C-alpha cells in the first residue's frame, strides 16, 4: 500500500499555489517559460478562471524579486500573463472573485520605482500598475471592488508618474459618480494632488464635499487661486464645488468666495453660474454683499441680460440695508420689471 502525504512543513505556499494552478500557468510561471506564455491565449477563459487568483499571487512573487527590473525574460512572462488574466477576468465577469489578489499585486507596485526614465519609458512596475488599473477601476460601479481598490488608487496620486496619475484621476472621477462615500475618506489626499497640478480631480470635489467639507474648506483659497490656470471644463467643476459649498450656509465660506466670484463675474463664459451662486449667498448672508453692490451695478450695465438675477441680489440686500439700493443700476429701471423692487415682488423697500 502506497502512502500519500500532504505538503510538509518545509513545502512553501509557492508549491501549493503551483499545484492548484492550471498546468500551463504552472509551467509558464513556475519555470518562467516565455516560449509557452503565448499558449495561454489558446485556452478558453472558463478553463483558466479558477487559477487566476493563484496566478496573480505567483506574479506578485516574481515581480517582487530583486532582479526583476533587469530581467527581460521575467518581465515579458509577467506582461503576457497579466494580459491573459485581465482578459479572462473581464470575459468571465469574475472581478469580485479575484479582486483581492489583483489589488494585492497592484499595491505591491507601490513598493518599487514608478518614475519614468529620461526617455519617458515606464518602469517594469509602472507597466504592471497601468495594466491592472483599467481592469480594476473599470468596475467603478461595483462597491465591493471599489472598497478594496480606492485606498490603493489614491496612493498612486503622489508617485511621480504623470500618465498613471492622469489615468487614475479619470477613473476616480467615475467612481465619485456612484460611490462618493468611498472617496470621501481620502479627500485631503485628493485636494493636495489638485494643488500639485492634478486639476482633473476637481470634478471629484463636488461629490465628496457633503461627506468631508473641512479638508476642502481649509484649502478653499488655494483652490480658487487656480481658476486662471484651468481649462473651461475644470473651471466649471470649481464653480460647481462653490455652489455645493455655499448651499451649506457657512458664512466663513461665503466670505472667502464673494471676492473671487465678483472678480470673475465679467467673464461671460460663467457669469450666469456665478450669479446663481451669489444669489444663494444673498439668501442667508446678504450683508456680506453690501460693499460689492457698486461692482454689481457696473456689471449689470455691461451685461443687461443679467439684470433679472442681479435684482434678486439687490432685493435680498435691501431687506437689511435699504440705503445701498441707491446704487441700483439705471438699467434695471428700463426692464419690463420697471425697477429693482418689482423683480422680487414680495420684498418691501
């Protein structure tokens, strides 16, 4: 009778992992056999799906070896295997099953150099991170996957790789649409990344503000100072953030915003949006607008189509300071409303 034995104490998890894997993965990853790596694409996705977690864990061991960054054979084996694995995960829709191993490999890349060389070529670990990123973060609508991924994703924002950072920002923006609460815990990191030049992440801030306003409020003045450097879509997201912020009726936030908003009111691209924000502020902090009424008068005469919105601001200020209504633009009296007062019929002047 032949006795069989399980793995002894000297047998490592590596051997157990190799025994579990599909035999072709076992050959390619166990022996780092580049000549057979392409054969993985001849297998059906369903045939290898049960092996993917073990294969990812083996790739993590290979890519963490001391000579990986100079070993072209190992890099090629890993690159082919990751492509095959991520394809199989997408085709079998098994991301949740393998997310832990996938994120674990992704996280391990942070322990290595990700900075591009002088030729703008990605390092071996930056290539791994990039290949895995899309597979993980395309599943931004799957909360269990995002719960694992987002704490790792934000770490890449400060790792001196602009391309990784840009792509990461795109995916985080999508995640903010469906799971802003998962990003909220990382608001401070996101704000600092924006201030360091990653302005694409501005679109994330309106979504996380309700959960974590304080990190944004602390840096609000610095964020507003970016306005002149931003592209038009990014300017829009910054103004959206302000609209969300002022709706919380925080006087200190309103006071920071008003000079900035008045200063950009002459920009016809955004002046209607800006007036909506100022109208919101006038509803609960009208006194803060008193000293800016002459500037509003000047802008109202320059842009007559804004008079209706401005009248509401004058009306709100008039409740607390009738004297300032003397600066009411003459243009207001030429509209069908006939005066500042009739624009808000319920106000008494």
